[in-house]
């Protein structure tokens, strides 16, 4: 299991957004990107722009690895239609992401840990694989013994985040249900990302 361990604040400052929903906003004291003073940045090449879009997408889903992102793209490309939409849907329907969207975790990294440590169930059975693909109709729940975990209680009570329309949450029972596969317009990313550009970049590098 690959886990991102590099400084997260550096990534957040690079893209100018509190990307990982951290309580201590990393932008409060160092608003400029790492290594840049006065907010001046050199104009990027086409390759640089594509690369940054890909990095933004990886960061938006809890710092996925290059291999993971490429594998998802290759699977989506096999459908030979709407590759960008299918690609994004696959990322959105990862179990760790659904746990985060249901507010069982305050950050994507907390969601990854909850799944990996066996606190999450799918249709009543423990699933500890973060990349597990959730499907419409599945019920995601917190294991009975884990419902008293403070990080879960605090996350569910957060008023700054809402549950997407394609999900249904029962906060009192610590359960959620996937109502449908999300439409492209229902997938809310933390920042603007050109998904077709990322697909084009991966197509030439995959």
C-alpha cells in the first residue's frame, strides 16, 4: 500500500488552495508558491501546463501515485467513448474518496487511513482496500466499534462541507448510500482542472 508522506503544505501552497481541508490553513503565512517570491512565476511551456493539470488531479484525490492515475486512465480509455468523464467517475468512486465525500473523514488522508485500518464496511462487510470501486446502490458504513472515534464524530459534524447529491448520508447511523453514478457536473473538485488535457497527457505518456 502506497501512502503519500511528503510535506502536504507545500502542495497546498503550490496550487494556492487549502487543498486537503486542513484545520491550520497552510496559506495563512506563506501565500506564494514554494520557491517563488513576490508571486512572480515564469510562463509555463505546453508540457508544463499539462504536467501541472495532472499534478492537480493527483492532489485532488489524496496524492495518488503516477501508476495509479495511469491505470485508471487506461481502464477508462478501453470504453472508447467519453474517456474524460469515465476517467473522472472512476476516481470519484474510489472507496477512500467516497468515505471522504460522506464526511466520515475530515481530510482525504484521514479517509485513506480509516479504510486501510479496517474501520469501513461496504454492504456490511469490511473492505480495507482504498482503491475499491464503489457502485450505485452500495451502502458504506462505519464499523460498530469505530463509531466512537473522535475523528469520525468531528468530521460528520463539520458544517463547512456538504454531501454530494449522488450520495445519501444518515449521520446518526454512520451510514451512507450511493444513489447513482455521479454525473460530470456533480463531481466537485477543489480547484479547476482540465480533465481532457490530463487524458491527452496520459495518452502520450501511458
